[in-house]
């Protein structure tokens, strides 16, 4: 049985690039992602490293035709899994904006809120890689 391989389109290459950039940042500057990890989670730094490795694996998988289908499923799952972290980051930045009241703090909060609905097209793009 022959599997249909999704072509490497611009949006899939873009998602791979996003995962590559974010994955490297997770490993090189993990402190950037600490506001995303809920405080109740144990071993927060290790979770940041693990998610960076997962993003790098998804990026590599999306780029290769033989692994693109599986990487699409893994990428969609990863994007769903990190959604609570994005919500946590918005909550953290919202509290900071209330305390500080500066234009920069309010802009950072607005950026985190605007980012939340962008998860849906990213998930849709990841699912496109599955060939369905």
C-alpha cells in the first residue's frame, strides 16, 4: 500500500523553521520560556529542554518526506500540549501589565493574547503534513 506524502509546501517549511528557531532557543536560552511553565509543574527547566528537543525533532521530521506524516501528528500534538503554557504566559504578562501599567508591559501582554488564536492555523498546518 502506497502512502501519500504531503509535499513540502511553504507553510510546512515555515512551521519547520518556527520549530527549529524555537527549539534552539529552548536549549540556548531556556529562561525565556520559564514564564510559560506553570509553577506547579516539577522540574521546570528539564521540561523546557525536553520541549526544545521535541520541537527540533518535529522540525527535522517535517522536512524529510519519509517522516513528514508522523512528524505532522507529533507537531499537532506538541502544539496542543504547549497551549496551556501559552495561556499561562498570557496570565503572567497580564498580571505584570496590571502591576507596572507601562506601555511596554501592556504591549507584551497584548502580544501574548494575540498569539493564542494563532495556535489553530499552526495545528492545521501540522495536520496538513499527515497527508489527510
